[in-house]
C-alpha cells in the first residue's frame, strides 16, 4: 500500500467504491458495466482505475462516458493504427502524443481535483516498483501514466518519478477503494476469463494480440512486430501475452488479500487485448455481467449500506 500522509482520512465513508481493472481493449467492457450500474440506480461515489480502467473511470467522473462510448464504437483496426505514433529511438514503441492530443481535446487543463468525486489512477514507479496512487494534479498525465505499458508507451514523469502501467502492481485496485473509505466495493475484473481460451500456442498469441493490420505474408520489421502468424508469434503478441500472465497472477494475489464485496467478471477472455474494434461486443458483455450480478449487489447494499 502506498505510504502517503494524505491518506489518513479513515473518518470519511463513501457509500460505493468502484475498482475498474486493467485489460487494454477489453476495458470497453467497463463502459457497459457503468451503464448497467446507472440503469439500476447505483452511482459510485469513489472510483479507482488501473490502465484502461483509469481511462474509463476518469471519463465517467468527467461526464464524458457517452463521448467515450461513441468513440469506442467508431473504431476499426486502421483507425486504431492511425493513433499509434511509432518511435524507433524511444523508451516505447509508441510515443503516445497522438493519444495525448486526443485526450487534450476533451480534458485539456483539467485537474483530478476538478472531478465531482474522488478518483485514483494507479501507476507503478519504474525505479522502485512501488505502487503509486495519482489523486491530484494533471488529469491527462495521470491517465497516460496509468496505461503506459512498458515497451509500448514511454514512462510518464510526474513529481520526479517515471511512472508506468499500474497493471504491473495492482491490476484491479480494490485496495485503493477500501483504504479511501468505501463502505462497499464493486470490482470489475477484465482478466478473470482468460484461462483456457485457446488451444494451440500460436492461436493464443494471435487471439491476445488481436492486431491484424498487416497481411500474414508481409515481411520486414513491421510484420515481425505486429503480424499475426499463429506459427510465428510477433514481438507485440509476445509482450501482450506476457502482460496477461502477469496480470492474472498479480490479480489473484491482490484480490486474495483485498477481496471486493462484489466481484464482476465480464466474459471477454476470447477477445484480443488489441481488438478495439469489438466495442459493441465488449460493452454488451460489461452490461450483461452487471445485470447478472444485480441480485448479489442488492443483497450486499442492504447489509453494507444500511443506516445505523
């Protein structure tokens, strides 16, 4: 748990804390989960997010969830590719400046303190490996730091720390919600449906990478980095698969020590981590998972949120 004197607010009790987990493109399921929660009259008063979970959670609190959904539904593989500014001499394959400009169109100048409810973006300190909770300061930088996947995006410097993807240390930040005083915590875990989704090892890489920009027979550097040949996994496919293994193991360990009151698990393990074009399917899966959990959520609310 991060050491921070500002976290000594145990007297504050937020009714519902929402922990949104990491998962790259599968994070669009968070949009559906939030829509279903709202449809059932549940308004989280505290949001903690890791990686894509921070992006969706931040957009929700900023009142831009509908805008994010429209953008997600507009994506195809070539449009996704257009947002990736490749860098050769850089700490990451993708500079991230095009995505930063896109975020700036909606959140330029916004600070985390401007949001109507507490928000925590989870990142990891590249030098120490410590978990970092971003609760103040530039909103866009916090989001970028939280999804700065090592090797893909460069680290983001905040307060003299080089920060990277929070999925390395806390893929589903239940602990942040609990420490901040949530009386009831709902976790949306995007990695609980990953095991056993592919039979052939090559298919496993292909499914997770989900990046079919180049023809299978395309040769050269770009083909080796982003190609989808089941018999010859690409560099990107190996990186993303390795991250999924790490997230799965870290998530299990963290949730064993800090279990949520409600654990929502959208069935999206068959969707590749870079298949952003499948927004309709992922949003629907998020909605379905929440609707299926509503009896459990109602029962938990009756006990945990009752007035003493």
